[in-house]
C-alpha cells in the first residue's frame, strides 16, 4: 500500500522552540511524541533563509539559483518540474493549503498555471496580506475568497481537516499544509499569539544567542513561543483525526520550517543571514521507514525533503533534484556533511556549514535584490561552532585560523560549482 504523505510546514520557526531539541521550552508535546515514534534530524538547515526561495527549494528540489527564485517576488516558472506534478502523475491526490509565496501576486489570487500543479487549492500567495492573526481569507480552486474569522492557524487546520474528511478515498494523498505562523504579522510589525498564550511564556528561557544582544526579542519572544504552542496543538488535531480515521499508520508526517528567526540581532530584520538562528530548523519525520525514536546527527537540508517524499512514494526522482533521500541518512557512514547556503536581499552571500565551522563570503558591491550571485566575493564571517555554538566571536581575521579558511575557500568554491555557479574569486582577509 502506497503511503499518504502529510507535510506540516511552519514559517520562521527556530529549531530550539521544539522540546525534543530544547527541553527548557515546553511548547511542542505533540511533535515531541512524533519524534519518539519517528526520527528527529538534529542538524537540519534551510539552504536559503528567506520565505520565497526556501519554498522554491521544496517545490522543485533545486537551489534558488537553479530554479530562478533567488529572492522573494519572483514567480516559480510554469515549466518547472515540481513535487505536485510528479505525485499527480503517480495518481496521488495532491492538496495545498496555506501560504504559497511563489507567484509574485501578494494579496491577489494565484491562477492555476502558477500553482505548481497542486490539484486541491486553498491558499494565498502572501497570506500575511490577505489575513490577520484573527480573520481574513484564502482562495479556493476557482479563486473565490474563503473567509475565516478565528485564529488563523486554528481555521487553516479546520480547512485541512475538511479536505481529509471529504477527499475521494480511491488514491493516497499528498497534503501540504503551509502555515504563516510563527512569522510576524507584517502590517502589525509584531508576532501575535492567540489570546492568552503569550502570558504562559513571559518567563520562558531566552535562547543563548539572543541573550544580551540588541533586538526585539524581549517584547516578541512570549508571543513567538505562544504561536509555536498553538501550532503544536493543531498538529495534534491532525494526528487525532488520522488515528480516528485509521490512516495514521499509513501516513508519513513531515514537520519542518522554511528558516529560523534571529529577532533583529544579526541585521535589521529576522532572517537573511548565515547564522544558526536564521538557517537551523526543526525537522521530524514519522511513519514508513522513519520509526524507532532515532536521532540522526548528519547535516540535512530542505532540499532533501522533496527527494525523500518521492522516494517514500516509490516515484522516480528527477536527476535535476540535488537533495538526498533522508532514509539513507539513517545509517549513513559516508554522508556529505557540508551544506551550502545562499543568501539574498540583505546581501549577495554564500555560506558553508560543516559539523564544526560556519564560513561566509559576501559580495558587498553587488545589488542583492537584482543579482543572484557574483564572480568575486570577500571573506566575511567564520565561527567555530564547537567552541562558540552561539556565534559570538567572528574569527574571520584570526591568523590562527588561516589554514582553516584556506580549505573552507576551496570547499565552498567546489560546492558552488557543483550546482552550476561559476567558481568564484574569493578575496581572503589580510
């Protein structure tokens, strides 16, 4: 029997908001239970810490410079091979519910040609522009507005449950639920938890990378945690339904986020940087081969998600997809633990994350909105994550680390070339 696949996808959620990663925060009992039954990927990363590009990776299995969506406000090309199209060909029922952010239409409805092939559609291109934490609308298959009045996550989950209850039962399903939370509400310039939730986290632990740093985390962290708690409760509603309907044991559930959140501690907004708070994400998979409460230490990325989904459904993975099947990480001795990260909008940057080092190069002379890359970069940041996990000390100018920077220059150049970028000239720090 082919498995159902359900993606529970959050926006801007730090890895350390999840209890199985960080026991000092108790926001996610449902997800923690899925981790005990499934697999937790301890070191999971986005490859582009901004909303649209990260989503393009998930839909195509390719880096943003490969699929063209290297920044926000670039529509996904209609001829891209997407996971929805591949699952459609395999006779899956495919459904997308929530934030899309791949049509460059903001508050306008997304025409069918720009939906990436998803059959059932209840979404908004920029959900933050068609709704508020309480109230707003999605668009259905006919691009008619579907109103809601309650808290956005609660009502979006109700819509997802409606789909599960009413869908035809002949074929397995691929359901992609894309939440806006715990992203901030743009036109309110703050994070908004359900009424009463922030109060529960007024005295919650402050992540070590935020403590004693300027930023807006003091006023926003309680709401942020409250939003994560509400998301987990809604994950519980999905799990309860799957159990009641008898579909739980034949459904692979994947939980992850598009990127993290540094609360204005690294630049003047919330992501678009190479730091762990921007790029490290939670990733838990439960069902099928993902069982036994394992913790995988290998470095994995968003690009591995589409390959994993296709492999789990026994669908041929296109050669153009650059990710890896996460099943192979369960017992891998030769896994590549070097992750290339692309950064846009705030800078034209590239970073390499290894098991110990974080190394970044930037092209400060290049327009980060209109150019996806550069021919020449300058060394910008180096962190020893073994001794400085919170990235407090930039070692880029340290003479003692000159040899480390030398091999990292070679490694990042090799990674860039492997995905079709020109081998860069990298100007070392003197």
